[in-house]
C-alpha cells in the first residue's frame, strides 16, 4: 500500500491538503473523487508498506485565507508571442465549462485545452495557468496574472464560482455572455463593411485623380485655353496643391491622427469622446442602447452567478465601455451602498429609459432581479440592432451620393473646357 500526499479543491472551492493510502495513483485519484475533492497535486510519499509519516489532517483555510490571493509565479513568456483573439478566449471558456461539468479536475482540463490549442500564445498561457493551479493557486488568481486575456469581469465571475462551489455553471454563464457579445460585435462589423469599402474606394479614387491624372490633363487644357471655367480653376488649384505638397499633407494627416490618438488615450480625451458619442444625433441612441444592454446583461449575469449588488456594480462600471455612463454608475453604486435599491438612484439620475427602470424595479420587488436584467438586455439589444440596421442602410447610399457628387464635379470641371473649345471651333 502506498501513501500519497495531495492538495485538492473541495466542492465549495476551499483548498485542502492531506494524505491517503492507495494501491496506485489511479486508485488515489478515484478515492479523492469519491470524497468530492479535485486534486491539484498528488505526490507519492512512500510505497511497498514502508513507514510513512503520520497523515496530516486535511485542513480547510478560514474564510479570510480562502479569499486571500495565492502568490502565483510569473507566467513564462510564450514561444512566439502573438495576439490571442477574443473568439479564442470565448471558445476556451465554453470548452472549459464543458470539461469542468464532466467532473475533470481543473489542472487536467487546463492542460488538455492548452495542449490542443493551436495559438502558441494561448497554448503557453493555459499551461502556465495549469502549472500555477497545480502549485496551489486558485484558478482566478492564476488567471489574474494574464490581464490581457482575462479582464476583471472574467476574473470576478471565476472567483465567485470558486467560492460558491459552482465553477462549471459560472463558466457556462460566462461563456454565454462572451458568445453573445461576439455575435453582436460580428453583426456590427459585417453591417459596416460595405459602407467602409465604399468610402475607402471613393477616397482612393479621388486622391489618384487629383494627384496623378488631372495634373497632366490640366497642362494640356491651359495650353489650349487662356481662361478656364471657374469649376476647372478650383479643381486645378486643389490638384496642384495636392500634387506639389502631398508629402506634407501626408505628414500632417499622420501627425493629426497621432495627436488625436494620444489625446483620446488620456482620461480627459476619452471622456470627451464618450460624451460626444452620446450626443451624435443619429448614432447617439445606438451607443446608449448598446451601453444599457451591456450594463443589464453583465449585471444580470453577475447577479445570477451570486455576486452581491455593490461589487457587481463596481465591475460593471469598468466594463460598460463608456466613461460618462461609468461615472453615473459609480454614483448609483455609492447610493446603493447607503441602502437604497438599484432602481431608485437610476431613476433619479435619468440614466436609462423609464421602461428599463420600471423593469428593474419589478425585478427587485419580485426577487428576480437577474432575470429581469437579462430581459432588459434582450430588449435593448433588439433596439440597438434595429437602429444599427437603419443607420447602416442609410449610410451606404449617403456615402455613394457623396462620392458620386465629388466624381461628378471632377467630370464637369473637365468637360467645361472641352465644351468651350468645341464652341470656339464652330
């Protein structure tokens, strides 16, 4: 009979250590599974009946220790680096929830997914997390060392699942949330692809005409006519300016874009941009509906996973994606801290539409706030998608008209001198 030293995670998420006797490693794993323990480390202490030290009594950390963050070794750098796409993280979350739901221990599930992962960066990250969990770190603590892949919302939900002993269910909820966000983002990208192509094609066409084609034609026209028509002179001035100063124009454009990016990267610039988004006449309601939907779905998912209201609001504040609304949510959180309900401060601040506030209030009164928030998210997403389709359906024709008007002006400016020469010949 062999003696094994183990470290395992209980159903409630607590970490325990101890020793047990078993014939072999497989038998030890089976015994731990029968006790409801998920081993993160299993080591052979002695074998063949050799005397082993007295088994240590399995100890459960106190609540404060359980919530304390376990030190995690820095993650090893990936072999080739590279960027991990959001959809890859979403796919990993869904597969992880399925493996945990099947009763596979966390380290084994991470190792399996890491070895099967095609992305080198995600492969190395998952194996590093698996190694940290085997050394005794909680899954949330190990993931926290990789903030570029797992944001605060992700870490908080995983931590709640560990503490509540419902990690498979929480991972499934998290996977559903990520999949839904990916679906909405994909629809928006697909919708704006055609207008963006029309705009880019029009800009490239006009620039080529003004800088390459027209300067040669205008030279011929100026030799044939002493006085050119006004549209032709205007187009000639623009063409000559761009042809002679295009390096400076390009440098000024790059500098302007760089300056705007630097400014928008500052807190004041980002706040001004988010406020501008909400004030745009046509697109403003779309951005607001998107933020309301994200707020409701994230808060509803957190509430269903067992996160209390105040910490959930703090998480939503950082993940809503609009700093103006985030500040208002921070005020909601402060008033909620004083004992007010969620609906009261939202109504007072005029943060969301009246129908949304009423649904939240009904959810609080009935004790089904999570369900009502998810319904609010569905409603607001339908509104956002309808408005987005309307805007996109109008945007493409508008861009085509703008590009057509510019090209038409160029054609008229070229034809007027030709008509004047033909009339002079007659």
